[in-house]
């Protein structure tokens, strides 16, 4: 049995397209899961926190408190694929890569890059 293949996407639509292609390639719906990591309302605003009025300047202003995280490494969703054999795992990885999936594990990315150099 394979270890799960875990990849992240910046956009849910890309993850959904990848999932549809994985299902068309023969993967079972139970073996391809998408988990949304960022919620539309956001944890801070959605929980009715109190803050300074919008006129307040500085680090407690609403624009700062409710600003989205500005990091290139933030992903909106994660997809987990449980491939039953090596062949399906290779096909799944190719499909995910074609749709722009990113490997969240820095050690695995480094090992893959090292293997590709040799």
C-alpha cells in the first residue's frame, strides 16, 4: 500500500479539476479527498471579534486586523490521494503536477529535485 500523496493548491478550482481527472483515470472517489484550508469569512471576522473603529490608525485598525495573510506559501486547499499501487501513484502525481499542485513537504521537494539532477 502506498503512502498518501499530499499536495496543496492556491485555488480550489484547480484542485477540483485535478480531482475530476484523477477520478476519470480510475481513482475511487473515496481515495481522492479535498480539504479547504482557508474559509471565506476568515476566523477573525467570522467569530465576531471586537476591534478599533476603522478610523484608528496603526496596528489595531480594522484594515490591519482583518488583512489576509500575505505569504506566497499560503495555500487555499489540500488534496490527499491514496493510490493503491505504484503505477497509479505515478499517474496521480503527474495529474497533480499538471494542474499546478505544490508539494508541502520541503524535505520531499529537495529529495525530488536532487533525484532530477542525476
